[in-house]
């Protein structure tokens, strides 16, 4: 018998811990991981949303660093979902993302984001109108 563990593909934060915070600490991320588990959740992809490219790179790198150094976080946060900046800037499609920071899909920007994740990036959201 195989036990199925729930996987949330998009979790921006949990119980007051924002995974997009510039000052995210290992303690805060660990607390969020515990809360997910205590509330019956399973594993998840920590999701980083559209912002200035340098901020997104820093946030992704921080998530990867904590994942690398904290076994409790690594057991729950099994990857990173980059939701932006390669989304549609059109009102109605951009949602809660700041349209000013939406970028056209471009290999060097994508490489910066993915490389910051140290192999943890599992999903990148890309608007269908982007190449």
C-alpha cells in the first residue's frame, strides 16, 4: 500500500509567514512548515511572486539556503514555484502581481531566477502569450 502525501503546488505563505518577505528567517519558515503539517497538509512548493528581478532572486536564494540547512523545512518544502515575472501584464490577468514588474519571458532573467533556486525550482508560471 502506497501512502499519498498531499502536495500544494502554490503556497505563498502560511499562518502569517510570508514566503515573499525580504526578511524571511529559518525559524519563521520552519514554523510555517510545522503549521502546514499540524493542519493536515503535506508537502508544498514555496511560491515567489512577481517583483523586481533582484528581489525575486534574493527571495528564491533565501528559500534555497534555508532548505539546504534545515531538515524540517526540506521535508515539507520540496521545491520552489516561480509565479512571475513572466505573466500577463493585462488587467484581469495580472491579479495581485504588480504589473510594473511583469517582464517578457527572456532567457537571462529566467536563468537568474532558476539558478538562485539551487536545483529546487520545480515550476515556473509563464503566460501563454510569451515565447
